[in-house]
C-alpha cells in the first residue's frame, strides 16, 4: 500500500508481518556505527590476531626459515605429550558435563515447585573462582583424617581411605571441583531452553514418536536445544582449555607432573626455557585442538530439522520403557542428593573461614576448637591486601564488561543485518568461534612484551584490554544470535537502523537487552574470577583478588583458614550479582538467540 502526503512524501506500508534479515537504516549515526565496528576490529586484530600470529611464527621458526622441530617436540617430549593428552581429556570432560547437565535438567522438571530451589543451589558455585573451588575440595579431600572430611568419614566407616591427592585419585578431586563449578551453569541454561519449547510440540512428539513416547520427546528436546548447546559447549571448552589454577591449588607439587596440562606446562617452559619456540608450539597445538572441537560442535548443532533419525536398538527401547516407570521417585532422590552435595563445599568453606588460623590448619571443621567463632582468619587475609585487591578487581571487571558490551553490539547488528552474507558470513562466524575459544597462551606472551615496551606493565589497563578482547568474540556471536532470532515476527522492525541516539538505543535495548545484560554479567564474573591472565600480566600496580588468594594458598597447610576466608569474601560480589540477574536477565539472554 502506497500513501502520499500533501508535501509529496511517499510512504510504503506493508500489510503483512515483516520478515527477512535486518537492514542498516538511516545516516543519523552512521559515523558512530562505523567507528564502533572499527574499534571492535582493532581490538580483535591488535590484541588477539596479531599476537596469535606472532606466537605461531615462534612455533614454526623464523620468517626466513620454516621448520617444524618445535611442533615435533611437543609429541616426542614425554612431559609435553602427557600435558597435551591430559588437556584433551579435560575437553572430553567438558563435553560429558554437557550431556550430564542436559540429563539433570530433564529430571529437574519433575521436582515441581522445588525445582527452582534445586537449580539455584546448583548455580551457587558458579560465582566462585577456580582457586576458591579448588580450596574447598582440597579441604574436603585432605589426606589426613583429622582434617579431611571425606578421609575422616571413610576411615570411620571402613577403617581406611584412599589417598585422595595421590596417584589416580587426584583426578577424581580435580574433575569433581570442575563439575561442581560448572554443572549449575549447564543445567540452568538447558532448563530454560526446555521451558521455552512449545507444549504442542511435546504433545505431538509423544503421540507421533517413532520409537516410544519418552525417546521421541528426548529427541525433540535435544534437537530444539542445539542453540543453547552451542553456548554451553563454547563456554565449557574455554573453561577446560584454561585449566590452570585448579591444578596449582589442588594438586601437591610432587603430584603435579602426573596431572600436568598444557597451560601449566607452557607456564613452566616460559619461566625456564631460554627461547620461546617450544612453549609457542605447545600453545599452537592447543589452539588446533580447541578450534577443531569448537568448529565441530557448531557444525554438529546445525543438523536440519526433519532429518529422519535411525531407531534405537531394542535394548534401548526396553531401558526407556523401564525408565518411564521409575523416573518419578528417582528424580526426587537425585534432586535431594545432588542439592545436598552441591551445598556442602560452600558450608565447608564458611565453617573453615570462621575458625582461627591455627585451628583451621590442624583440625577439621567438625572438631572442637579453641574458639567457637573467630574472625582471625579474615583479619589475616584482610591485612594481606584484601581491600585494595577488591577495589582493583572491581575496576577491572567493570571496565571489561562495559567495554565488551558497548563495542560488541554494533558488529553484532551488522552481521545480523546482512552486511556480510554467504560464504563470507560463514568464514566470519567461524573465525569468531575460534577466537572465542582462543587459549590465553597464544596471545599473552607478545602482549606482555608490548605492554612492557610502552610502559603499561603492572597497571590495570592491560588487564581491562586483554579481558575485553578475549570476551569480545563470544559477545558478538551471542548478540548477533539475539538479533537474528528477532529478525522475524514481533521483532522484525526492532533494529531498522541507528537513525537517532534515543531511537537507536531504545531499539537495541528492546531487542537485545537480556543478551547485553547476559554478556556483561558473564564477562564481569569471569574477569572477577580470573587467575591466569592476572598471574601472567599484572604487577604491583594491579593486584587482583585471585592473586591475594593464591598468595595465601601457596602455604595451604598453615593457611587453610585465611584461604577459606579469602574464598568466601571473593565469592560474595559475583554471587550477589548472579542472584539478582540470573533468572530475569542472564538465562533469557543466553537462551534467546541462535548461534548460526
């Protein structure tokens, strides 16, 4: 329909809902639009791409002489090969955790009104850093029965206990701590995705399922949750590839060689080797593995709807039939047991933190102490620089979160609007996915040298820039997903273009508000809990909170109380932030788009 006004203005009004890709609008703020795209590209190129290429160049030799000796050494050196295989094992653990989280999310829906409490309990450890989680599990699994909860319990019941921090058993402690930290994140996102599936699709799957009601519903749910799975997989692959502080705080020094991972092996080589070819080669191999896993996960999640699935074997159909009868009471039992287990390490940290340092280092939390309640452990870590570390970490985390959100939204809009199309779009999204899981070892070395050369070493600005650059690819993918998901139906005209400051900001917020909050909260929490970047880059002018915790944890046997107190204090800010934003903003923001 065409309408003409008395001044000759020609308007065209559509009589049906608009659909199709978003398109850039007027010229009102075109300069700002282009400038933010340039800033995003500059951050990615200067802080991620160029350092990665320099590290790859160190691994492959000089520009005039290309050789693969350093890469070959990764596989021929026994210690490097073991670290490489252990890291692959951690990536497998991350993927298994995705499947376990999906299963628990399915079962949690049968808990009725208690399911919200159950999911919130699972989410509590997500605000803790890996150092804090490792401290909790080292206290629980201390080999001495007078200090370790698990050791004391098994010794009382069976007369003895495994040496939890010894060969083989230490893997159980490490994997348990990792799962304790991340499983709530996985379950929450899957649970939100399950609740967003239209009920009519579930009813249709129950009626038309080719292999039984439960199996058909599971297949439908897993297929509909592929977008959420993309977010979960990318996040957990990054966490698994960055395993560093968990190994350092949990594993005693004599045992660290057995559980060595690439990040720890790389760090040892950079501090002891005279040339950086071998550490660079280790980082390059890690990048290849993580990138292959991320790209493979994305490809596997793009299976077209309607592709016929092969029926399961007869034994699986029988198992599903039996499961259908047992699952109601089993779900309740699983919910109670998992909820209690997840709350217990937090209780142990708190109970240890309110003991005097001498009592916490010699006696378990359940044993009588000289003081029933003591703040001496908190006072000790407070005097060790905790207030300044809290303020410094708050500044770095807030600055990184604001920078990521403000810079990422316009490139995400450009990708959703179809500025890049076809194969070029596929390449751009693949590059962003690889950069989203880029190991810190690929860029921290060149950046540390660059910041030292320009006089910024030891300040907070390098930390803000590095964290922002590392979080930017994932933020662009997520915001682009939210915009793409809103490009049809009721959001079809939400982002016609940034034609004015007020109008453009309103449209951006209406379409991507939850996703922007989700990006900001995740960036804040991950930066707040970061250790490896702070450990490798920061100096006396920037003393993050995790470094204070690490300083106390190096003498763990005599500093158990201060370590627990520092862990409790460090968890307070992210825990409060997550409780205030998780259900209302973060989960809808993370599950509202499609990573295509």
